């Protein structure tokens, strides 16, 4: 799966990101001091890479799919699971 990422801004001057792919659409603003330096999407996970001091730290969210290939849940790096509701 390939995804397109592009910046998104609102009227208050916040800058966020939007991601669109075959079965995925994410849009929002992330209010944090640390933003990902890269984001990689595969069939089984979404990986966010961060630069912390001089090291690269990756946080991976595993994707669960049904037999039709639709994403039904994702698993956070700490093991918590979030179901996708349609």
C-alpha cells in the first residue's frame, strides 16, 4: 500500500498532516513538541520514526485486517488495541 502525506493548516496557524491511501484516510493536528521525522506504511503496520537527541526511535502500530483486507483494529506500541468502527 502506498500513501500520500501532505501538510494541512487551519485558520489559527496550526500545521498538521493528512494521509490518504487505498483503505486509510487520516487527517488531524498533532499538538506536541516532538513530531515524526518519517512515517512508513506497510500492509501490516504504520511506523512513526522520531529523532530524539541523536537517536532514531520508532513507534509501530500493527494493523489487523479481516478476510476482505479491511483494517479492523490497530495495536499500539504498548499493546493496547483499538477497534475500527465503521
